[in-house]
């Protein structure tokens, strides 16, 4: 009887999904820059800055997925930012968590700025400032908490702030785009719906990838495509 190596098949499928995520995000990053250049040539400054901001969003995920692949391949080891066995009240975070927060907020800052300043035309960019604060605090871990004499209080504070900021940023983005989809009309409604469901897929994919990696990465792939299509519909 023919024996099928399902474990090997799934590993292969997950590898291709991860490579596809890196490739697509790289293409989306470059294409966003192309759109920004075209908008600049047409004299549409706001649209140009909107696309540039989103290009950094996609670029941050390129770096995030690449560093994950390098870590899986054991090309490098994570810095000892959060010591092994560090007792945190919601679990035991490791070095990967610090990098997850780092790349999340690297992408969140330009994405939040694009939404608040160039889509909603807000002068006060509260969501962007929150992302910048969380990013700065995360970077502080790499400066003050490496080595045996780590700053335990700093780790507690930063991880707590990062969790709250990540939840706040994610929910705010979802609410903003849902609001755009509801109160907007025509092309703006399409943008809101596509990016809203795109981020829903990203959140669901991130949660599922910790257990069922192939399903999680597949959903994330769909999410990035929806976000990209929604971004390109900006008029």
C-alpha cells in the first residue's frame, strides 16, 4: 500500500507559505513605492505620502519573516533580551517575543500614520504616537536588559505596555476601517471593507500560526492580499 508522508507534506506546504509571505510582502513594498512615485509625479502629495507609509508597513513584515526564517535555519540565535525562565504574570516570554513586538510596532507606526494623517486627515495622530512610544520602549529592552544583569522591572513594564499597545492599535485599526466601510461610499467603502477584513485575517492567522501553522500562514497570506488591494484602491 502506498504510504504518504503527511508530516513531510505539511512541512513542505508551510515552507512554501512562508516563502510566499516574504515574496508577496516584498512585491507589495516595491509596488507601493511605485504608486508613491506615480502620485508624486502627478502632484498628489497626500496620496504619495500615504503609499510611502504603507510601503514601510510591508517592508517591516519582510524583515520580520526573514529573521524568523534565519532563526529557524539556526543562522543566528536571538539576543538574550528576555532571559530564559523569566517569570512573567501571563506566562514565560522568551527572546522571540521582544522581536515580535519590535517588528509589529515598526510596521504599526507607518501604517497608523498613513491612516490618521492621510486617510482620516487628523492633525492629532494619537495612534501613531502610541505606536512610537511602544516601539521606543521595546528598543529599550535591547539596550538595558541584555546579559545576566537584566533589568527585571523594565521587562515587566515594557512587556505590559507592549501587550496593551498592540491590542489598542489592532482594535483601533479594525474599528477605523470598519467605520470607513460603514459611513463611506463608493471607492472609500471598498477600501474600508478590504483592509478591515485583511486585518481580521492577519490577527486570526497570527493566532492560528502558533498551533496550526499551515492554516495560520495561509490566512495571513489572504490578509496581506486584501490589505494590498485595499491600499491600491485609494483614490
